[in-house]
C-alpha cells in the first residue's frame, strides 16, 4: 500500500492481558498493527462496520490521522477497555486481502508470545518481512466467472457505478487501488458494494518472480595444453586446471593478472567456454563469490545401509513425529534430507530446512538446487528487504517448495508443510536472545510440526543435552531405528 505520512490521531489500545488470536468475529472492534514506523509496537483499535467481516491476519486499510494506511488484524474484541470511548473510535476502511495466513500459523505466533512472555505485536514483527504492507499492491478487477445482469448499474450508488464503468471499459484489465482512488472519490464504499455482490475481485498482487543474479564463469574444455599459446594464455589454462576446470571470470582474470581480452581469445580458439551462471542471493560479498563448481549433478546417490534404514523410518511417517538423525560430519545426513524431501514435494507439500548460520547456507543451497531446481528458496536476515519480501510472498502461493534459512525462517508462512528439518540442531545460534522476542527455533519448529502434523528431523553429530534427554528417557536404545511413544506422537532415533 502507498506509504504516507501518518500522525497519532487514532486511539491506542494496548491491553494489559496476554494477546489471544480469535478464530471468528466475536464483536464489533478489531485491534490492528498499522503500517506506520513512528508507532512501532502499538496496537490500535478500530470498529468493524456491520457489512464487513474481519478475521485475524486479514490485511486492512484503515484511517490513521489524515492518511489511509495498511494494517494487519491481530485480534477481535467484544468489549473495550474502560479508558476507551466507542464514539471516538474510527471504523476500518476495508478488507484488502483475507485468508493470507493459515489458522495454525497464527497459533504458532500466539504460542511464542505466551511461552516467552512477549507481546504478540513483537512476535508478528519478527515473523513478517520488512515493508509487507508498504510493498503490497492492492488491485481490483472484474470477476471473470460472473456475467453481469442487464442494467447491473441501476441499483448501484454513484461511486460504485463509476468504478464499474471504468472496469467495464477494459474487462480483461485490472487496476491498482491507488489509480481508482485518483479517478473516483471515496471509493471504499463502492468497491465494498461491488465485492459483496461478487462482481469484482480485490486482491494483493503477487510479486514478479525474482530474477536470478548472473555472473560470467570460465570453463576449461580441453584436456591438453595446446602449443599455439602465449605464456599468459598458458598460465590462464593452467590456473583453470588447478582450480577444477571452472572459475568466475573476474576471479580468473585477477588470479592471473591478465585482461578479459586474453581469456576471450582462448574462448574464440575453443579452449574454454565463457557463460553466465546464477549467483545465490546471499547478501554478502564473500558468499556471492562462491565458486561455480559448487553446483552438483542431480543424480541420486546410492545410500549406505544406515542411510537406507534412516530414510525408511522417515518415509514411513505420515503424522507428527520427532526424529533424531545422529551422524558425524560427512556421514551423509544431507543426502538423507534430499531423498526424504523428494516424496514430500511429489505429494504437493513443502519442506522447511533450518541451518544455524548464514555461512552454511551457500553449500547446502547449492546441493538442494542441483536436485530440486528453482523450487528452492533462501530466506534469512542477510537478504535485502526487497528479496526477503519477494521470497516471503512467494511462499504463500501454495506451490510445493523447499525453503532454507536461519532461525527466523522458522516463521516462513508455507501453507502446506510436509517436513521440517533442523540441521546441526545442537547449535546455540538457533536461540534468539536479543532483541525481543527471545525464542529457540528448535522449540518453535516442534510447535509448527505438531500443528502441521508433519515429521520433524533433528540432525546433528553432537546432539544437544535436551535432545538426548528426550530420546533416551524410557530406555531408548543407542543404535538403529528405534522408537518410543510419548506425548501423543512418535519419537525416533536413527544413526548414520
């Protein structure tokens, strides 16, 4: 939505009691988080008109001072605090987009707030990407599934009639809310009337697909050093051979202290190939310089007996279960992850993989993208705000996908999660100790897995003490794929 200057003219409502996400409209007021940086951390109360239905998580447009700003519905209330007077409270303008978040997603946010004694507002701010409301473009178009009756505009109010005329002029087109607002005054009631009749559709525009960042690489295509080369050209080919046959072009030029014309001359002779390769969007220069040789083939690796046993345990699970995948570094845990995720994607579900540090993301992402291609996304704090926003919104499209990220990615809004993985689950980086809200991604991941009713894999060479305690109480064995029943779900331990 358009970001405009806002002042503190609305009424603040910051309840003393713990926040609680309702699942249905229980009264005539809604507490919202507004899109205004000057009032971060505060909830504002608005009344809900009788002809508007609001659910927690809906994206709203609300009056805030002299501006109309975006807001997220946090909770619905049936009574007001004593210090608030009903006649001073403004009404929401409209519901921009409903059903953006699932009920289980809001339950996780609520549980984090209650367990860690934090305000729900602070948890929501951690969970949502920067500028969600500011960057969201509301659009209006005719409903293609509805044939308007003859004389449809007869009983419309003048505002709705004028909006309908604009839309009917180009039936296949859609228009931004801001454009219509410039053409017609006070359009909110008109759009609400048309939406209620089912004649128009109001929605938030999904971001355009993220364009990959590309960089030129040089690949050696000859096994022997030709004789018709200058000493500098020979040095270039020798450098490529020592580096595994492939380097970024800029890295090769710098290492050989040569020019691009020298390398291009070798390409013209057919001794190497210069082509563009995708660079992972990882936000730091050192990560962007990862060698293109990090891209692996997409063929399946033959599993060891221990890996096969572990995979059979994981693939045999249909509901929530906590699995400890115990294996030293290099034992093949990542390959088990890859082969466990493949059937999840085939079922139309998604997988969430959490790693403790951003530095571990490039290598892991390269392996996953070599297997699953463009369905793999990266989400962490080192991404630019625009990239985080685009990736976050694309998670909502319902397509099966794999998301890899650090602890904040535990709040990724994947609508159908079929598997959650914590790699190096013992690492202290999964614990957020400041700023508020504090939380441990391992515990939040467990809550998400329980609510989504999907398996949770904890991978580690040196599991944390808490994890050992969970899996060894009641006589859990030390090897193999053993299991026990506990807390209404299965806990299993496999060693690779």
